[in-house]
């Protein structure tokens, strides 16, 4: 009896300490739990869980950009026109670092994690920082050497040209920290960590709102630096954010670890095969705005200021969408890496519909009452009239922009960027080429130019839709 009881006790103990079956085991870490949610969780709740933190802080960052333009408005129409000329280049850098090369970093990290290659995901962080230094230096040197000629070609004259040059020099002096921060944040988002990049951006926004006017107008012992103060405040924020993120990722507390790793051609290729075409895509998008700005410059300074204010809202749709896009890229990339292409395609459909509804609602509201936006920056009748003409035509097409833009990021997640690139090429041909044609050859005004911009957004969305239709992309 005693031996039987002992045997039974041992059997009970063994059963109690035996590991659960694989299907019932809890995830080994937070990273495993996040991966499981991306692969198996409900699409919309997971999408919003990933997107909302980034969207919230990007809205805060957008509020900083709006506030900065509001402050600059007190410096006069020349200052507003100067910022309008520099803003497309600034957004080019932002889009290339966040959605271009940054998209390549996010996609590479997401696919590595989806395939269980954690060491590769960590090594990608170091490779991304090296790319950051190179691209950032290119923007600093390029704008210093070529900026004056470019702003003159865009219609800058006298005070407006001087304001553009000054703002540009200060703004792009901090290009390297901008690239490092944005590619680090892209890597973290690719791993499913949206909280830390969001927190850094939010704190930066809270600092920038009082810092920018302090440096622009001065207070007490701080001298007013005019339009250059806005650029200096921007650089100070990104330098601080860079130090915070580097320390966090090197500390071991992050899901990704920053460490010096042997350079590998395949990891650079994994980033750049998605990042470079997407960066060229960003160049085309911003070149569209630059060329349209040049066409508007033929009308005069008031029209240039009006277009700068109105088109800033076009650009603001991009950071609003960006949180949704990065969540889409991460979810699609992880599922493609794990071989779940049907689920990845479904995620792309759902995300694109959400993007169209989100920015389409904003566009319709502004189109119905343009002063909601325009009066934040100027009260000059000529500026308000021309800006309202542009917004009434273009803003309703924001739904098409949202649909196409989200699909482009879904394509990045799947490692395919051809059709979004073709869409951007069509967009520049219609908006810039068609815009120049109606203005220079047919004498069209702001309404005709806006119509070409609107048509370009619709064409862009239609071409990007091929991403969803192609069975080759999703290997179905």
C-alpha cells in the first residue's frame, strides 16, 4: 500500500510540474505575445491598438506645425511665403525618413520578427543608424548649396526669398538627428512597439509649443531670432529625442536592442529594396508639390501664401494617416513573414477603408467651410479667397489620398512597392504637368490648378488599388 501511494504521489507531482501542451503555453515574452496578436488577433482592434498611440502623438506634432505657422504669420506675408517654399523640402525629408527608408526599416524588422529571426531584427537597427547619418548629411549639405537657387525658382523674391533661405539653413542643420530619430522609431514600430516612439514624440510636442515662439519672438534675456528661431527649436527637439531613443534601445529594456553589429550586405538590401523605391515615391509626391508651388508662384506673393497655407492641410493628412499606415505595415509584414498572405491582404483592405473614411471626413468638413483652416494663419482677403478656392476643390479628394496612401504602406509590408510608385508617377504627371499646362498655356487660375491636383489624387488611389487586386503580391 505504501509503495502504491508513493507511486501515485510521484505521478501527481510529475503531472503538476509538466509543461503544458504547446497550444496552451503562455507566450515566453512580451515580444512573443505581441507577435501572436499580430498573427491571430482580431484585425480592427489590433489595428487600432497599434495605430492610436502613434496617431495621437502625430496629431500633437501636427498641432506643433500648425502652431509654428500661426506664429510665423505674425512676421508677415513674406515670412509665410518663405515657409511655403521650404515646407515641401521639409516634408520630403520627413516622408523619406518616416515612410520611405523608414518604411523599409519597419518592413525589414517586421518580416524578420514574423519569421523568428530576432538577431537580424536587432542588427537592422545598427544598419538603419548608419543609413541615417548618410541621408541626413545629404539633406544638410544639399539644402545649404542648392536651396537659394531652388527657392528663387519657386518664385521667391526679395523678402520672401530671404526668409526662405534663413528658415531653411536653420531647419536642415539638424537633419542627421531627424533621420536617426525617425529610423529608430520606424524600427520600434516594425517590432510592434508603438508606445515608446509615441511617448518621445508627445513629450517633444509639449516642449516645442512654448519653445518655438520663445525663440521666434524672444522673451526676457532670450533674444528674438525671427523665422530662424522656428528652425532652431526644431533642431533642439530632435537632438534631445535622438539621445533618449539611443539610450533606451541600448539599455536592454527595448524589444529591439541597439548594438554595434557586423555590417551585412543582405540587411542593407532588405531595408533598401523596400526603402529606396518608397523614398523615390516620396520624392515624387513632394516634387509634385514643389512644381505646383512653382506654378502658383506665377500668380504672385498672395497666391503663393494662400497655396502654402491650403496645401499644408494636404500634408497634414499624411501624419494623421501615418499612425494607421505604420500599424498596417507592421501587421501585413509580420503576417507575410509567417506565410499568412490571405490574412495580410484582408488587413490591407480593412486599413485602406479606415484611412479613406478618416481623412475623407476631415476633407469634406474643410471644403464646406474653408475659413476653419485658413483663418488660423491669415486674415488678408486675397489670401483667404484663393485658399478657399483650392480647398473647395481638393479637400473632398482626401478620401482618395487616404485609400491610396494606406495601400502603399500595405505594399511595403508585403515587400512590393511597384504599383504605389507608378501611382505617384501618375500623380506628378497630372498635378504638376497638367497644372503647368492649364496655368501657363491656357491661363487658368487657382481653380483650374486645384482641379488637376484633385484628379491626381483620384488617379493615385485607383493605381494603388492594384496592390489589393494582385494575387502575385499576396501569393494566393
